[in-house]
C-alpha cells in the first residue's frame, strides 16, 4: 500500500520504493488505483476496489500514527533543551560568566528543535511549485560536493524542500558530504553520501524520523535509508 509517496508491504512493513506504476515491487502484482492515483499493489485475484480503499485507509492511519509519535518525541526533546538553557542562563546570571557561550549554543539548539517540531506539527502554507534543486542545495549545503544536472527540478514548497535537505545534510555529517542527483523515470533520485568522520546526531529524531516525515509525507517522495553510509531521496520531477 501507499504510505505518503512510497510503498510498504503489509503486514511486515517492508518498504519497496516510490509509488510509481513503472516501478512495481518484485514478483507478480496488480496495481490498485483510486481516483486516478496509484494507492498500492495487490496479489492477482484480490478484490481490487475494496483492496484500494483499505490501502488508502491504512496508509493514512500509518502516516498519522508516525506523525503523532514524532511530535511527542520532538516535544520531549524540546522541553529538555529549554530546561537546560534556562538553568544555564540562571547560573550565568548569578556569577558564572563562563557559561554565557554555552547559553548561546543551547538557545540555538532550542531553536533547531522548535523548527523541527513546527515542520511536523503544521501543514505547509506555501504552494507547491517547480523548484531548481541546485539552488536549494546551494543554500542548505554550501560545504558539500554536489553533482547533479542543471535542469534538475522537483515539485514542492520551496521552504519545505530546504528544510528536508538541510536536515538530511546535517544528518549525513554536514560539510564534507557528497550529493549526487540523477533522473529516474518520473523522479529525481538524490543520493547524499556521509561526510568523513560523521558523528551521530545528538537527537536521533532529527535524523531519519524527521527527514522521512518531510520527504514521504510532506513532499510525496520516498526516503531510502537502508545504507548507513548514505541516504537516497526520491522526489517527483517537475
């Protein structure tokens, strides 16, 4: 069934790739269509109409469950960061001047976690449009080595694309990572290879869970994080 912009098999939850009639799962499957949209694949002989409706319901339920879980986790992390900033600021105000730099760093951390929570909790207000990938990556990944065609354009809200790629690059180690883009049918396939010496994120929720939500749910794409040394993002071509 379709979950966001990708396919997942039930009941085992195995992920198959972007929801595209030209990219069926391995084996013999029959596409499920509803209102002109591919909503999943079924075994031959399955009742197509009821299976399609079930796929839509289950896909929406899974997305909402994951979104709610991520909001709770990000909220917990934000509260912890805010309390740490508050306590450090209190100590600095009462004579611990050496902590002022730490207060600034904690405030930046609070802002980053708050922005992540906002990206998950709120629906995007910007309309989707054609966006040049190179321009987005130039702003959010200036220290990365980039290799993608000049005509690489995707469909989506620009602010959301910047948030998704900014978080993905940070997850893969920031400056020093390598980004490669190539056309793949009706999609652009963007591969982000981890930077040398990459360290795990202090808040794991800001990595794969957040990027998966932004890519799969908000942008209608598909995130492949099966390789620990790289991440692959599929986005609809414009």
